[in-house]
C-alpha cells in the first residue's frame, strides 16, 4: 500500500517527542549523545538522514530501539523515491 502523506522525519520526532518535552537544549543533548551540536541540529532540522550510528545513539539515550528510528527513515526515503516517478520498467516473466 502506497503512503500518500509524507512520513515524518525521525529528526522531527526526536525533537518534538523527546527533546522538547524534556526541555533538553541541543548542546546538552548532543553532549550526552557523544556528537556535535551541529550534527544534532542538522538531524532535528531534517538536513541529514537518520544513519544507523545515529539510530544507535538515539536508542541508547531514549531506551528505545534503533530499528524503530531506522524504520521511520526508511519510510521517508521510500516515500521520496516514489515521488520521483521512475520510468516504466518491463516486468520479469513469472517463474514457473
């Protein structure tokens, strides 16, 4: 089933569902995560994708799963790819 609505970027979820409710400044959160403020800022401002390394860090500090953060990114990436309308491809024949 194709998603019509654009999925939410995991950086927005992290910002509005984790950092804002905890009132954690980016600099402090980045320090706790062992990354630079710039790296976290780019992520929460949707300039960079959620890498496996970032997903592991978020999972560790939030006690969630890295897979859930990567799943959000994959949904967004697939949605973006579908928007590009790839050329019509010829289907392989079915295997008997």
